[in-house]
C-alpha cells in the first residue's frame, strides 16, 4: 500500500510531536523557515511512509494530511 503525507508548512509551528510519533523515523524539521519563522516538519523519504497517520493524529494544529492508495 502506497501512502503520501502532506504538511501545511506555513501553519506548522515545529513542535516535533510528529517527528517523535513516526514509527519509521522519516519526519524531521526542515532547515528553512516558514513565513511565521518556524522550522516546519516534513517527510525525508515519502517512499517509506506506511500511512499509519500517527503524525496527523498527534499534530495539535492539524497541519498534516495522510493519503493511502
């Protein structure tokens, strides 16, 4: 099953809760900042995403969407 994780990077506050929740350790904070000045989270290897949506469930601002094929 293929999965895709999408972040609304301009709304992300870089709390890293999703990074800690990811069971396959493919999320990390980006080096660049968003328009609010935060380092948003992103996926480092989308091909390894298992579509568990742990990241989306733990996000306090609901900036993560997970799609499964």
